[in-house]
C-alpha cells in the first residue's frame, strides 16, 4: 500500500494504509482473525468504510455494514466467537453506545405501547416463517441438549425439564407469562394433565395457539403481563423476561408473587448477561428485539429479594449455541421460499442475528438461566429432578 498526493490507497484486502486501520488489523490478530485471510472465520472487506463505521457506531455500524454487503465472513459464528472470547468488542464502544446506555438508564423502555413493540416488530413476522426455522412445537427459546440428538428432541427435553422442575400434577392451574406459540402450555396439558393460561403481546402467536390447541385446556390472552389476575398453582416464564427491562424487574416479580399460590413454584427461564453494567446491543435493539434488556444473575436476585426464595438456579447457556446453529440451518434451507418476500437485506440481517448470538453463547458472554422460586421456601428443601 502507498499514498500518493495525500490520496489514501486501499489494498486488495480492503484495509487502507492508515494508523487506525492498521491498529484494528492488529487487534483482530489477537483473536486469530485476519483481514482478507483464507480461513472460514477471517473477514473479507469489500469497502474500506467498514472499519470507520465500526469505530464510529460500534456494533450498530458494523452490523449495518454487513447488511449492506460491505463485508463477509464464511462462518460468522466462529468470527464472533473469536472476537468476543478475546474481548475485542470492548475496544469498539462508540459514542452512540453511550447515548443508548443513558437512554436505557433514564427511561422506562418497556412500559405502555413500548411493551407491545416487540410482538408487532419481531414475533408477528409470520407464523409460516417461524414454522420453517423452529421445531414442530414452535419453541423459540433454548433447547436442552444433554441427551438430545436433534432440535426437536432438545426442545421436548427442555419442556419436560420445566414440567419436572415445577412438579406438575393433574388438575393444577398453570400460568405461562410470555407464552410464545404455546409450546410449554401444549406440552404440559398433554403430558401432565394441567390447565394452562398464557399471556402474549403477539397477535400471530395468539392466533397460532387458538388454532392448534382447540381440544386442550389451554387459554391464551393477548395482554401485557401486568394485567394477570387470579391464582395459579404454578407459573412458568420461558424466554420472555428478556423483554421486561430492568426498571420493571421488580414489578414483574411482584405480579408473579401476587398470583402464585402460597405453596406454588415459579420457574423463570431467561437469557442472562454475565455483567450487570451492560445494556442491550444497539444493533439488536434496532433490528431484532426493540426495547430488549438482558438481565444479569444479580439483577434477577435483586428483583426477587423478599418476594421469593430462590430454590434452584441452573445455567445451560452453552446449549443455546447448538439451538441457534440448528435454527440457522433450518433458516438457510427454507430461505429460497422467502427470498422474494423478504429480500436479501433481511437475509443478511437474520443471518447476522442468529450466528452472532451463537458466537456470543459459545464465548460464554451470554448465559441461559433457569431459576426456580417458591414464596416461603419448600418444606424440607427443594430437590432438582
């Protein structure tokens, strides 16, 4: 690379002869990532603005540059695993990240109309789309892969694990806060003889449940969790707490405490951050999960303080890596059926979402927690099944 008459020249690798670009290339080398390299996790820059966008806007700019086709990596999951495992993301905190941190800290992003945005923006994308990506029961949360050989087995194992941890018995009344497409309710009603009531903010999910479980004691309500009334023997919330927001954690726990029977159990299944000080990634906030906020273990414990006894906590976050890779394989196989409807920019966005998340779980930056709570403590102690 050379400079002539103050004109910056870019090499075939896509990196310019500037101190900033050379510094970034050196940082990537620490993660065993090369710019223009030949390995599946090496990054190929098609335009020199990628690094500038990543520096100025953090992952928002980096992700948008990928959506624009300005860079590629053959194995995005491996790229992000190496990037995050080496903690190189800490070098790319943009001014916009600070602005988002302040916004999330000062405002309640999950109240009122905002509480419904994720349902309309993400979950109402189309049941036909999610059917091709997910397992037959339409689970959109981490599977349990301990003895599973495929996605369907991992998701059924997860559902049964939840039922066992809750100690479900025939005739119990069970609440599902954030019920998705009803996978837990359908499984619990079929296999454990319980009556289920689920809450969702997605019209598409509610329609799916009403059409697929007509003969089971399963009821779905298109309502916010704050509107829950009644008393329930057991409560489950699977993959919904990520949308509650730190300013509402205590209120969520208060709702669960208010409607749970005195001798009941409450299982919370949620993605978790390993640090309390972080906020949602700006790219994910803008393109995937509006107003999302991943809790840390300490935030969950603080929110439940005085309301519940934490009987059990299990972390099987590494299983989310496998789950996401299975979803990605299904998405890729089904994409030809959706290309004309959704377009190539959506394809790159969704691929970035699934594979960057897989890399984050692989690097153990993200966790998957299952907490089991009781109101006053299980007499004699709780035993994990």
